[in-house]
């Protein structure tokens, strides 16, 4: 047996002081997207802003449904929209904003898998931002690090 470890580094940013203008733009788009969330069951409204390699920004918000689990998280809404509207353009940045959050709001496992596959699909790392609470945000340069054993279909398929 050989023990192995996985670790990664992340940045801690305080809004607005530590944000670059482009990061502030993603923050604002994600915040506006959260206002469009349909969350009558959880009351937890989340928005996501995505920057594509061509500079375009798209967004999405969580959409719940009474026939759980038919709803989708904001991250997947935005990623699927980007993939359907711009299938050949890589995603470079993903910003998560939660209106009611007072503590850490990290992406769920399903969203981590979709982020990883989106990254693999284009061969492009996706920088991800998510709230850590109290006006602090985490920035990770490669979203695949959040899911070190992401599912991948065998290459022969």
C-alpha cells in the first residue's frame, strides 16, 4: 500500500477591496442573477456568472421545482446555457453569489462534476469564486481541484 495526498491552494479575497474590475463585474452579474432565482421551497437564491474565453459573460440562477430533484443549481443552469449557446467557446471564470448566505457556499457535487466535464471538454481550467462568509470570497484557479476523482467516460466511447 502507498498513501497519497491531494491538496491545492486558494486565494482569500475581501469584497470589494481585493477584486479586480473584471471580478467586480462577475460579482455584480452573479448578484443580479440571484434576484431571478425561483426558490420558493428553500428560500435560498443563488446566481452564477460565467466568463467565456471570447469575453462574453452569461449567467444563471437556481430554479427549484416541487417535483424534487427536478430543479437545477445556478452553476449548472449557467454552464448548460453557455454550452448550448456557445458550444465551442471555453469557460474561463465562474462566480457564485448567494443572496441569503452568511457563511461558506461551495458548489454541490453535481455542479462540481459539470464544472470538471466542462473544463475537460475544452481543455481549459475554470477559475471559480464562491462566498466564504462575512464578505470573504475564495478563488481557486482550477475548478477541477474541487473534485479530484471526477467521473470521465472511457476514451474509447
